[in-house]
């Protein structure tokens, strides 16, 4: 019996107009790291984000890894505020279906690899926070617990009192699919940016998701 949904946030519910990961890192993050005497090129940074290297890898540059990620996340929050000010963070036009999903009696959670502050900021920006009973960003006590690890997803399931088979993971990326699968869930891939192999269901947007769920219920 389906009782809940765990959503990814960025690129599933909201998007960032003109965002480029490399440009963000080189223009925003690198100067903040240089201020602290840290030189870390984009390619190495990217490997820590994709999980090729552990988050603690950065300690070889002479900084505690928790402190490092707090610097990055502080910069990311500043960047999001700047983007919001410019009107460049936008909700997808179908996010209002979250209200319909609540009306169907489903418990909703949100998980993001961004920091809790960054995640709450974008949800609050469009008054989406009210739909979710739990929202989790990266956990500084377990920095390698970000997706594709199932850690954050399992944390949300536990907080919602749901078994993996009672909920669906909804996201746009390979990390979302892997995290959901590793948590023992079925996964819905929202194919706004193309299909990700390994999902159980594919929907073009959130209206299609509601149709899928109505059939399941």
C-alpha cells in the first residue's frame, strides 16, 4: 500500500536558470577557498561530489573536511540568494500538484544533497515547505551519506514512519534512482532532462506523477 513519497528538490521541483556547475565553482567557491589558502581544482572537486572520491579527501589540502563543506555550503547559500534576487530560481509550473498529493493522504518528505539551509531556502522561496513533513539536506555527521547513498532517504522514511515498500522515491538524476533503489524503494524518474536507466516508472512531469499515483491507490 502506497503511503508516502520522498522527493528530490533541485531540478525536480525547482530549477536554476543559466546555472553551470563548473562556472559556479570557479566564480563563487574557488575565491572563498583561496581566502583560506586552499587550491582545489574543479575536476577534483567534482569527483568528491559524484562520489568517486570521499568527501574527506579534501583534508589533504590542510582543512578539516566538515569545515570545508560548510564553506562550500555557505557560498552556495549566498549564490542561491543572489540567483533568487535576480529571479533566476524558478519552480516548475507543475509543483502545485504537491497539494493534490497531500489531499490523497500521502506523507511527503524531501531530501537534497545541498545543505539543510540551502534546501529550506529554495522551498521557502516558493512556499513549498508546508507540503513536507520532513526535509533533509546533507548531514555534517555523515557527509558521504548524500545520494547516491541511501542514508538521507532512509532517514526520511524513518521520520515519516514508512517502510521502503510503502513509499516512492521521486527524482530527476542517477543519484536519486540509485539512492531510492539502495533504500529498497521503487523509483519514479521525472524525465525533464532525459530518462535515467534503472527507474521503475517514468513521468514527464508531476501531473503525470499524480495520474500514476491515482492508479496505484
